[in-house]
């Protein structure tokens, strides 16, 4: 009976599983965690580049969402809500800890080369080496290394676009950014990835 | 066909599979320009690599750790509904018997309520009659107790003094009972102290 119920839940769309969770069904909560633990953890892991930290932040994300499941509005995608919270906790963490965000570019609002140069920054982690982390087993591929060199806001946009397959409009809604800004970020991220990969492959 | 190489944002338009009036000339240029073809191919390779990236899995106990901190609240109306459903018999025949009984009880209660509403004057008369009888029984009992305790003369005095006399008599009686209780307790205490 329990196995049948679980199987039924796996076939339901997100909105229906959320509706069951709102009625206090524990198995519906578990199903939501099962569906999104990998995408949420992966997004955060690629943002913070530390597995233990990513797991703690992913856990915070789920707890925030599931403890406020009664506030979910079905006109929005649950996954967008999850990615929004996941991105926010990752960005907050990066700001708090100022961990290694090896930026190759300046402010996204910079329009000239001198502005970009003036606003670019390199932050090295105090307690862990970003490069060591980048060369870890999971994040060791060239593309992962190149992603790690992006500014966090570029990184979240490019990951949502190409790893999670979200449209520009969904990314704008998820990250609370204007559509034009999202397009600019993704355009710059692709450009930087091209440069970074050329550089890595030349080595 | 345009005669300049594509700008990076134009490459992005092609990468995103945009269609429209402005995209056709870009495609036409790429078809005839090896340099732009190579740039587009490089960009497409990066996008393909990004799209091939796999999700990482958290630790096996991740879900358990999340669930340990999630407060699962069942709304009261759902809980009430489920409680009510527990009383519904499983077999169809028993459900029919239960439904028939519940319908009969509901019908009887509704009929009673309707009848009482339609005969409001009779209802009020009955209530007044019952209250009057209760008052008479109470007064007769009280008179009997007072007559036994104080005799007929005491009863006549109380009756002649009206409500004020009745209240005074009740007050005296309460004081007398209270005094007697206190006196007995004091006596019992002193006798206990004497024994110790």
C-alpha cells in the first residue's frame, strides 16, 4: 500500500505533490526532497565549490521551502522558488565568507574597458584554496574550472540556463532580475567561458 | 548577405535558436563565412558541454536530515475530515445502515425543532408551567424544613416579614452553621493538643 502510494506520488506533477504536502502528508514532503535534492545541491555546489558547505546550504534551502509550503502559490513553478532560495543562500554565503570568487571581469554594469578593469576583483579564500577545490575530483573538468572563474551572478544565470534548461524569462523571474540583465549576464558568461576554456586548453 | 563578421551577441542569437526577421541574414552570413562558422562551432561546443554537465548527489542521509527539521502540520479541517472518515464503516451494507440511521436521527431532530418553532406559544406556556411547579415544590420544601426547625410560630413570623425576613433568617442560619462548624473544629483541635 505504502509502495503504491509512493509510486503514485512519483507520477504526480509538482503542484499536486505540493497540495498533498499542504495537507500534511509526510511522503509528499519526502517526494519533493527526492525530486530536487540533486538540482538544488548541484547549483549550490557549483556556486560555493565546497561539498560540505553546499550540503548545509541545500539543507537550509529545503527547510525554508518546506516549512513555508502553505505559502506556495500554484501559479509559480516550485522549481523556480527552490532555485531562487538556493541562489540567495549561496550568494549570501559567498558575500559573508568572501570565499574564492576569482573574477575575470568587472562590474556587469561596466561599459568600457577601463570601467571593467577598475571594477574587477580577485578574492582569495582565507581558509581554503579555491584552486585546490576546483581541482577536486568532482569539479575537475575544464568546463567546471571555467565556470568557477565566473562572477557568482554570471554563474547562477549560466547554470540555470544550460544545466537546468530554464528560459531567459524564468531565470529573470527566479533571480529577480530584469530580462535584459539576464541576457547580458549569459552573454558575458559565454564569452568568458570561451576565453577561459581557450586559455585552459592552451596550457 | 551581410559582409561583416558576426558580433558576439549575434552568435548568441544563433546559439539560442532564435528565429525571426533579423536572424535569417545572420544564418546566411555564417553559411558563407568560415571564420564565423568556427566561432559559432566553438560557442556551440561550450553550450553542449554545459548542457552535458550532470547533477551532483548530496550525501545519502541528506533527505533524512532535511526531514528531521521540517515541521509537518496537518490543517485542522483536514484532520477533522480524516477523523470523521475513520468512523465510516468499510462495508457498503454497513455504510447504508449508518446513513439510514443518521438520516432518521437528523429527520427527527429537524422535525422536533420545526414543531417547537411553529408552536412557540405552547412551548413558552409549558416552560412557565414547569418553572412555576418547580418554584412551588422548592418553597414547600423550605417551609417544611423551617417549620420543623423553628415551629409553626417561626414559620408564621418569617412569612409575615416577607422577603426581608426570609433573607435575615437565612443569614442568621448561615452564621449559626458557620459558628457551629468553627466551634467544633476548635474543640477537636484542643482535644488533639491535649492528647499530644
